[in-house]
C-alpha cells in the first residue's frame, strides 16, 4: 500500500473539515506554494463573508493539488 501524500492528506482534511490538521500540514510541508494556498483558503474560510471568495480559494487549492500530484507522477525523483 502506498503511503498517502501530503496532497492526499489535504484533500481528506478539507473534505472532512479538519481545519486543525490542515493547518498543521500547512506548517509542516516543504512545498511553499502549497502552504500558501492552504493559508489563503483557511484565512478566507475564517474571515471572509462572501462565499464566492471562499469557493475561489478552495478551488485554487484544489487546482494546485491536482497540478502538484501530476508533477509528482511525472517527476517522482524531485519530490
């Protein structure tokens, strides 16, 4: 069984609304862009009143995760 990547963990934490684990992942990851996407989403979720803005940040996080997972599949030695 393959261990879950931090990108898989982020999806799990997001879908289960486990914000504390998502924040821990944000702090522990070495992928700075990934960390920034998580930060922007969590900030919007906590403080933004406009649901469209929250959704935009969530979709941006999902797009980045998809991109990063694709990169890992193509170039596993770099990650």
